[in-house]
């Protein structure tokens, strides 16, 4: 079901804001009906990478932290950014080590998605990391993170019941559950 014809006509594009993490663009265009439209687009300077570490006993690790934009605490799979043009797998390895202290001998990408395609062009990738070795975390100075080890089925239940609301985490955990036949 591929449709490649773009019904929008771009008239002008200008950057209205930028910081080290993102750029905000204002685009004047004609919508599919031919009417003038103003579109705002957020472009992140990194791709989103999420990791579901999985040990031989069926456990995974979640990270918890207060999310300023949400004004609430959030449980998530380990994740971070993959600066362009870095390898998303190399970035996933780095983030797993930083946030959990874990290293993995086996990696599998299980998901690619667009995080919020009506306002951003951000790409998200989720990996399963197995054959784990524990080590020391390497938190960034701006992070205050709690790390929790739990059965992966409990994490999937949290994703299904609203205990985890982060989109990349929910999508990744549900994808893993579907691929492994763990969803009823």
C-alpha cells in the first residue's frame, strides 16, 4: 500500500529555532486541497534508539527518571540519541552501557518507527540485546536515573496497562512480545 505522490506543495521553509538537540522549522505550503497552510516541523539532531536487554532468565531492565516536559516520572526501556550520521547500533551499545552498565554479545533490531509523524521527522529504532555482561553505569551528568531489573513479561504488562507510556518503549515491548509469542 505504498503511495509516493506528495499532494503538498512547499512554498518556503525557514528555521525558527535551534538548540543542541533539535531544530524547529516553519513551512508555508499548499495543502492537498490547494489552500495555503502553515506547517511546523520539529527535526531532532539525533535518531531515537531504544534497547530491550534480555537475560537468560527472562528478565529485562527499565530506567526510571523524571521527565521535565511531562512533569512526571517515567519508566522506559534504556534509550538515547544516535547523532547523525552515527550507526544506530553503535549508539544503542553506548546507551545500554551508560544507563544500565550492561554490554551485550547479541543484538537484533526489532523495530523501526516514526515517533510522532504529524509534527516531527524523527526516526526510532528498537533493539533486543542478549548474551549480557554486567558492569558499571556511566550516567550523563544531567541524568538522575533509577535502574530496575524485572521479568520481561511484567514490563510488557506495564506497556499494555499504562505503567509505561513512552511511545518507543511501548512499541518496542509490544513488538518483542508479538515476535516471541508472549501476547495473549
